């Protein structure tokens, strides 16, 4: 699994460690929309390095998840062409899962499955902040 646009201490990291799932990531300290140009450039360099590392090791796995890569493409910390190249040149038995919002028409056309999850109701709508053990 490669994680994009994730901060420190996400709850899923604990579960992945227990399950023995290898996770590569570049930790970010704030939302990309709040970053300075220099911070965004640094984030982009780290995220591209994460994608490169993933390319080098993904042939060792049957399932590879690119968590929040669609958001990274939208926020321009990962180039869409790099994601398209990864999809088009992956080894055939590898199942590749891209998560996030706002998939482009190009990525949708390359996909075997496309799903959209819609929030109907969430505690944040009532002003309740993320809770330890639930959202993180």
C-alpha cells in the first residue's frame, strides 16, 4: 500500500502493522491547500518518490492500493501521467486499487471497477471533531 496526502498517526496504520501490510508513504503535516508553494513542492517530491518506490516493489504483490492518489492528482502533488503509466504498465496479475475523489475521465476509462461512496450523514456535520478510535 502506498498512502498519499496522509498525516501522521492515522488509525489505519495500526491495523496495517498488525496485519503485516507493507505501507510506504510520505507524511504531510497539513492540508495541501494550506501549504506554501515551497511546502507543496516538497510534498510533491516526496509523493513522487513514494510512487517510484511503489513501482520498484509492486511486482512482489497481488494487490496494491494507492490510498488517496486521486486527491494527490487533484492537488497536483502527483502527475496524472505517472498514474496512467503505472496502470498501463503494471504486471497483469496485479490488482491495482486507486482511492480518493474526483477520478478523471482518463482514469475511469482505464479502470475495471469504479465506485463512488457518498456521505449521507456524518458527525462532523454537527460540529463533532474526529474521535480517537473511530475516525483515526
